[in-house]
C-alpha cells in the first residue's frame, strides 16, 4: 500500500496549480496526470488570454511549464488513472489502473470536463485546425472570418453571440426546427444580423486541405425534401455541452443535475472533510484555464489547512 498526504487527481491548470501550491507548503503531493497530461487545454493551439503572456503562449508549452513547476516544488507525478476510490474510510483509498493501491489523508479532485462531440472523424482530424469547443478560448483567431456553431441551447446561443462580435458571419447549425435556449437568448441570436440560424440541419462532415474550409451539411435528413450542400466556413465550434469527469466520485459526493461536483458555497470543500474539488469538474459556468488555476490554488490552501489541523 502506497501512501501520500495529499493526492491530486487531474493534470489540467487546476491540478498542476494545486500541486504547485501544495508543494510550496511542503505537503509533498502526489499527482495523477492520466493519459492526457495538461488536460483538455492541450487540444487547442495558442492561448492568448492567460495573464503574463502578452504575445500568447502555446497551450502545450504552458501546461508543460506548470508541470515542471509542480515537480520543482516536490510533486510526485504519476501517469496513471484512478479506477476506483473509497471515500468512506480514512485514510482514503484509491486504486490505479496498474492495480496499485494508495492511501491519502486528503484528495483534490481536478478531473475536468470533456466537451461533447458529434462523433465525426473529421472533428479529430481538424482539432486545433478550425475545430474548437470553446469560443471564448479560440474566437479571437476568427476575427472577420466566417464560422459555424453547432447547438441550439443557451451555450450555443451564447457562443454564437460572442463570436458575432468578432467574426464577419456566424452560422448556427440547429438539428431541430426550434431553439432550446431561453427566450432572451433566442431573441439575442435571432435579432443579430451577423447570425444566420440553419434549422433542421445536421453536419455530415468537414473538408479542407490544411484546415477547415467548409462543412458538409444536410437539411431535413431523411425527409422527402432532404437536401445536402456544402457551406464554406473558416471555423467550426461545438456547443452541445460538456460532460464532467465525475463518475468515479458520484457515489460519494453530491453532483448537480448535469453531473458537476458540488462544493460548499464559494469554497472548494465538499461534504466529506479532506476532499476538495477544483477546475471544470465543479464549474459548469466559466470553464476557463485561469479560473481553473485559481480554483486549484484555493483547493491546495484548504487542503493545507485541513492537514495542519489534522
């Protein structure tokens, strides 16, 4: 049985920042980074809205720097996944994908949230080359260009409205004959001359040589008046929701209707003393790297306080 005072599960901005703070507090944390070190931020290219980088920074470089900083302050980093947890005993028990078992006096959960995709192979082909799941992150690269947003809910309408302030034209691709968004968001989208809503439309694929140049669409798929056509675009934004990576902890901790872990008020504390949350797994609203990093710092500070009192 392996032991660590503090186990951090997740390696995005929240996890690495938590490790930096915990390491500087001499907690000698152990961090599980899983198969995607750096988290979902690494699927984008340049990050231009992280403070301290006036010319932007490569996403992988940013996360690698965070990782090295965490190691510098004494974090042990394992490239493993947690496959089961027992938060009903103390120390907490965690089993990893290599079969090893760990005990920890405190845990920070920073497993993030994964964007939902349509399931097209082209989405992966053009990831970072015209395909994005975050308008706030990548919209700046599409100033005065033509983009499409997929989705019909509040998130999609918010993303389309945001992009309309940057892009020359925004298509909102909606598979239903109506918008699911709140009335005020519908009015905002339908009243924006830069946004054109394509109702009853599905995406069949994407095309382009070195990046997205257009989308293969179908109108009223399966109906007598079905029509397939190509839509020239420069960017393709997915806004059909995110899925929090919280399944492992749901039997022990409270989640909201969408599966996001619930903390106590504005703190990273959960209903189980010694277990803290950070980053997108507990943030259905903002999902920004800088906010995730800040929440990681808060979680580490609370963990240090918990362990010192213990």
